[in-house]
C-alpha cells in the first residue's frame, strides 16, 4: 500500500492551487453589510413597538 503523501500526490497536477470562485474579504467595495445592519435595526424597532403596545395599551 502506498504511503500517505505518495497516495494523494499521484493524481494531483503539478500546480494544484486553484483560484477562489468566492474570494474572501467582504466582497466588493460598499457591499451589502450596511443594508443587513439596517434591516436588523428595523426588525428590533418593530418588536419593541409591538411589545410596548402590548404592555402599555
């Protein structure tokens, strides 16, 4: 039976590095992160208003 490195290197190309199809790093400049934060603030505000209406009216 082949050793660990020999077994896996047999079918690999000379340069096994591939470019990332989804690069890390936050996406394009000005991505969608501020929109997600805004949506969470709106959801929190709606929940607070509903709780305020339930408990005080």
